[in-house]
């Protein structure tokens, strides 16, 4: 036994303090001399230094790589296919970078499915450490995904000996819970690469994070419901301008079409009451930490009534401080 080991504990602590050491520091010495860290993931790091975190996930072939590259171009530090269990470690490293890594994006995909069970535990760990994190989920229709896999002549990572659609079904089931937890769901079925990048830019390019961001989307029911819609309103209770010959060639952006739509009984009342309902919902979203909402406004073809209403509703939301993007999904499709 050395002389230092013979010292009483209090004396040894006094010796450490005189030497400029803290006996309650983050490292202890075991009997075999090995040093063991006893600090938490971000202990000793100012909360302001903890980086923002975005987790990008979703269906294979839905555009995860494009979304990740967009964030990389915006200055985010991007890590592809990181096992979920290592996400807190990555955040810790970013926190200790002295501000050099202020925003981290992590791509989590089905190739790491054996690690997926650790994801919820990692997210709970991050929440306990007050890490600002968002989940972006890339969605797409079965038809679009099959077409994309066939165009590159590659199998789906989960299809095994089955068909591409079998792999897609298995992946949807695997990701179902994560999709439900997502802060932002983007349907890329009808988007090209540039349109997806524009959506990502609209959500992440701002210097300051708004309280709530809304996408107001007009659509035509005959082309199907938007799969990424959080709320859907049906404007088919109003007369259709399509049957007015002088209005048929125009769309809801035209002043005459908009005036026709909102001169119909119930149109203005609907807008007032729906805007009031959205104020109530938006307050709840903020309390729950939801930052993104997609409001879909539909009519038969997505050309007249839905477009006019979407424009009016977006203007209402913007006037109330909600950062709003307007998308006319099916306008010009006829």
C-alpha cells in the first residue's frame, strides 16, 4: 500500500484540493486504476451550447437523402444511418464543440432496424436533457415507391425473397409509430427533387424558429386525399364555378372566381368559424410542442373553390403570426 493510499479519506481529499483537483470531479479511480466517467451526457455544458437536433426518417425511396443534403447545404452537420443508441453521444460531442456544431441532422432508416428498439429510449434521454429535437418523416405512395425502385433496378431493403410491395408493407408497419410521433410529415409522391428541396428550405432556412408553421394546401378530391394532411376541409358544399362558362377557364387565384366563391351562402361564415377553430387547435399544438401543421382544403378538381379558400385562410393565419406556406397541389392538373 502506498503512502497516499494510507491517508484517511478526508486527508486525501485535502491533498487533492491543494493540488488543484476536485475529489467530486467527473472521474473516479477504481481499485484496478481504471478511470470511470460519472457525469451525465451533457453535464457541465451550458444548455445554450446543446445543439439543435433533427431526425430524418421515413420510407425507403421517399427522399431521405435529398432532405439530408438540403440540411447539409443549410449548414447542418449531417450523419447518415447512425444507430439510434448513438444519437445522445453525437449530441454530446456537438455540445462540446464550443459552438462549432450548433445543428445536427441524423438520418435513421430501416437499414438500422435492429437498432430501432433503442430509438424511443434515446429520444426520452434527449428530452430529459432539454435537447430541442424534431422528427421529419418522408412519406410516399406505394405506386411512387415501386416506380422509383424499378427505375433504379434495386430491391427494397426489406423485400427479401418477396416483391417490392412486400418490402414496402413491412417497412410501413415498422415505421408506423415513428410516423405518428413526427413533427413534420412530407409526402413526396408527386414531388421532384427540386420541389422537395424547396419544402425543406421553407421549413429550415429561417434564422429564427417560429412558434408554428402551417402549410395550407388546396387539392382535388378526384385526385385523392393528401397523405400528409393533419386537417382536411371539404369545400364541395359551395356551388362549383366550373359550371359558370365565363369562370371555367380561370382558377381560384382569379379575383372574379374568388368573389363568386365567397358571395355564396355559408362561404364567409365557414372561413370565420374555421379560422376560429384553427386558433384553438394551434394553441394546443404549441402546448404539445408541435411546430408544423398541414391544412388541406379540397374541392372536386382542386382548381376553383379550394384554391380561393386556401388563399383566404392562409392570409388569415399569416395575419395572426403563423408562418404560412400555400401549396396548390392539383391546380393546372386538369
